[in-house]
């Protein structure tokens, strides 16, 4: 089972495309699959994309995107921080590392095979997506939600923000264990 959180939705989509036989399930933790030919910057609002590009030039030595600080994370631009406390923000600041900006600007290239047979999505519902909203968006034709309306998805919710590995580690581990046990 391969789990990808946030940006790693792109990563696990690519891995599942290239090595589906090695995986029993692909789990998208408060993220979703990225379509073929799409880069992360293509999914961002223009103002966020420009702010990140400028930050790379200013703070990231021209090629690395620096880890957002607490103030930037607290804007919600990188997901809801609901459930995080001072110790969580300190862990993020201490352990997170800059990321090559090209990972944001390089489009994902998929083989054209069907998506992995078992796809699971877990949404942090506190300040983020929930299944009711997801279904409504899919009915309205919103492309961000449409993929989750495809057959075969297993959809779950956790009552926390985007950073569930910090804010709800026990419930997240229990849910991942249940997913792995199927």
C-alpha cells in the first residue's frame, strides 16, 4: 500500500502508473491524482503560483522551494491547519526540507494504462473537503471532484485538517490499518 499526502498525490499517481503490480492499494491522503500532462503549478491559483515562484527566487536559491513557515501555512493555501498546535508547527519547521521547484513545474507523464485497481481517498474534513461537498461538486461537473466519482474509489473522512499525521495520528493509523487489511 502506498500513501501520498498533499503534493505526493502526484508522486503516488506516477508510481502506481509505473509499478501497479507492486501495490495492493494507492491511498490519497487529503489529495488526489494528477492527470497526465499536468504539473502542480497548473492546479494552483495564479497568485499562489506567482508567490511560490518569487519565493524560490528570493529565498530558495533559485531552484529550491523553501518550506512554508507557520504564517504561510496558517493562510490555508497549503491545506487546513485545524488541529495543529505549537509542537506540530515546530516539528514541521524542524524536519521539513526544501523541495526542488522543478517538481512543481514538471508535468506528470503517465503511460496511458488504466488507473490502479484499488484507489482510496482520505479527506480531512475540518476546513477542507468532505464527502457531501465532493459529491455535490462532482454532480456540478467540477473537474477537481470528477475523478472521485469514477467507479471503484473508496472514500473516507477524518475530522481534522490537512495535516492528519500530526493532528490525528491515532485515527489516521487506525484507518490506514483498516484499508490495508482489506
